[in-house]
């Protein structure tokens, strides 16, 4: 083992020495290794002696002593990783002695390095820390699935308990951290791999904040009334109107709209578009969304005198946005929570955007791309809300079951007579009687009250008007 300083050539060609001392040694495979130590020579020599102890343990296939293990834990992460790469220390055993709080911080740094927002990283790391602290987990080997599962249940059923969806997000963060530990070689397997999220039926049943889509009339009333309203939370009525309009026509979220500056808009392009930066979007990807020409014209007037770095909308904090929109909804005569306990909040404008895409016949794949959903089922199942008018239209398209076709004898009177004369336990749908057998080509006397597939087809051709579908014990009350 030797301790030395490396020499290198400076920018002007002169010889220089590194500020740190280096330790050169031979490992258990007799390979020469070099590793940076400290700026102090004596401390670097002590570092080299500890490295030689590690080599001796590796050759003898012995576990490091307690003092040597403590020294390893005190090393910088980069140094430990290098020693682990050379197989001088077992990274998985090493992780067992590092506090989970430090491991979670490193996981958070890894998430930051991937381009996640600070808020996203804070939420995920804090969820893991909260559960681990409640379960009493201090080190990796302490983690067990049963306490995690039990504590999530406590969080769901306690006072002001979290929803089933939030519970799944907690579990998702924990599993993500454990998977990161395995991928980094710090653990053999995830101790929570057997835990499964709550089923979709539980999520639907436990939905705490259901949202609905606005009808076209409601959106029109909101925009018309807000335009002439007073200033609220520092935003004029016209600015709020443009904010709501852009939200309902692009599907941009509140935080994404708040981050927009003048440079995010290209209003001279054909078509004009807005481009949300990757740092502000939920999926951390740039989003380019086309704008309607009328909306682009309003935006040109709004941002005409702004600087390129100016915020387009001077939006208040998140909670004030809720109060601001509630007041505007009240002025427009729109109920914030309807009879089905569904909310018409700011995010409901995004739901309306997706619903309008579906109602306009836009292909689901295109709707998914515009809504920026990772899963097409999210677009179809969570965001596409059928408004009252669409429900009415859907029911109106169904075939009329009770009617007075030209071949009916008695029509509804026969139906009522059949209902009144038939015992409750034997009631079935009425089979229409024809004037004579020649009309139908089906022998009435041979019929047992049921039609074959061929008879149904023939009777439908003769009587294109509505018929009663046959069913055993169909209630007619």
C-alpha cells in the first residue's frame, strides 16, 4: 500500500498535484486499485490501513469487525459504492446498517435527478417516512409487510382517515422505494412485494371527492357571468374568464396553468398552441396543446404587453383558487356539490374537457393523447362523464317496448288485461296476438308461449313497430 498525490498538467502546461491524497493497494484478486482519500496525508494513511483490513477480511472470507463496519458506514456514498464495486464490501449487508432515513433521502435525490418536481419528491418520501416511523422501522431488515398493511388500515379507518385511493398511493411509494433498493444492489428482494393495492371496487366505493363534468349551459353561464364580476384574489373577471376557458379547452391542470409564461404560447402558428414545460406537468413531459382561434385571439390581447418571462395568469395559492371558483359558481347560479355529491371544482374543468372530447366523437386514442393519460382506461373510465342530456339521448335511442303497432290486437289494453288476469308468480311479458294465423305464419295453437329465433325474425318483419320482449316471470307492475 502506498499513499501519494497524482500529478497532472495544468491549462498552461505546468505540472500540478491533486489536492487529495490517493491510496494504491492490491485487492483480494491481486489487482492494483487506486482510490482518492483525504487532503491530509496522515488521515489518508489511516484510510489506507482500513482498506487493507478489508482486503484481509475478503481474502480470509471473514465478516468485518464491529469497528471496521462502523468505519465503512462513515464513508461517503461514492467511496462505499466504489469499494462495493470491487467486491471488498457487500453492499446488501452494508445497507442493513444504514438508517432508513438516510436511504430514503438518497432515494429522493435519485427521484430529483430523474427530473421529478420537488413537490412530487417531497410527497413520495414523506409518505414512506410516515409509515416506516409509525411501524418502528429503523433499518432495512426491520421492514415487514404485516405492520405496513396494518398501519395503512389504521390510516383508512381512523379519525379523518385517508381514502382508499390515498392508501394505494402510500403503498405505491413504499414499494417504489423498496424496488429502488433492490435495483441499486442494496437488497436482495423487496420485503413488501406481496402487498397488493386495494381493488378498484373499493376505490369506487370509497371515493371521497367525486367530480362531475359541466354541461355546455353551465360553462356558458360561468364564463358569461364571470366576465363582468369583480376582482377576486387579485384576478379580474376577464382574467378569470380566460383562465376557465383555457382550462376547459385544453385540459391543463391548475398548477400547469399557474406556471405558464408568455414564452409558453405560440399564437402566430397555424394552429396556435400552448406548450407546458416538463417541469410543471404531472407526467414530467412537455405538453403541446392546440388552441381554438377565438381563444388564441383573446390570449393575444391579454399577453400583448407582457414580457416573455411574465406569468400569463396571476393565480392565487391552491386553496384560494378553490374559494375563488366557488364564488364565481355561486354568482353564475351553479351548484358546487350536486345531488349525487359530485363536486364542480377547478379540476372538473379538465373532466369537462375530456367529456367533451368523447361527446364530440373524438377517437379515444386522440383523446388520451390530448388528456395526457398514460392509460386509455383512465380517459374512458375516470374522466369521461355522461351528462344529463347525453343520458336522455341514450335512453331515447332504445327501442320502444310498449306501443301500438299496426298488427296489435288491443295494444296496451291487452297488456293490462294480461297483467291483471295472470297470477303474480306467473307473470311474463305479453306475446302480441295477431288477427289471424295467416298474418304471422306461426301457428298460435301449437305455440307454448315462446318464440323460436326464426319466429321472432318473421314476426318482426311483419310488425316493425315495437314489440314486447319475452321473458320468464318478468314483473309488469
